[in-house]
């Protein structure tokens, strides 16, 4: 059963993570936009066929670094989004239990 203290903790978490969730998503989306730029810069540094250039670009250190940053950004955002989703479920469950108590369905 979810008690009032747990519901309050969940509400507090939701109230204080709006900005950090937005920042995590914005960072992740910004990194998505950077992929093509990084690839283009790396492709311009190499001579050869387009396939060769792209292969070299995708194995370059700047691109490998970008992939790692992007993976970390997605992870950070998804963890925060999942925790916020859990907090929302806790609040909804608490509200439902309390509504049933008021209606006399739960003692």
C-alpha cells in the first residue's frame, strides 16, 4: 500500500525534476543534431570513395566520442523519464486508494 509520505516524496520529486528532465532531453536532442556535422567534418578530411570516407569518418575519434556522449545522454534522460513515470504512478495509486477510502470501499 502506498502511504501519504511516499506520495508526498513522489510529488516532491516530480516538482523538482522538471528542469533537469528538460535539460537532459535538450542535451540528448542537441547531440542528435551534431551527428551529421561531425560526420561531415570527418568525411572532408579523407580522400577516396564516398563509402571509404564514411567508413573512416564513423571510426574517427571525434565520432566515437560523439557516440559515447550520445549514449550517455540517452541513458541519463531515460533514467530520469522512467523515475518520473514511476513517481506519477505512485501519486495516481495514492489518489485512487484515498478516493476509495473516502467512498468507504477501503478501511
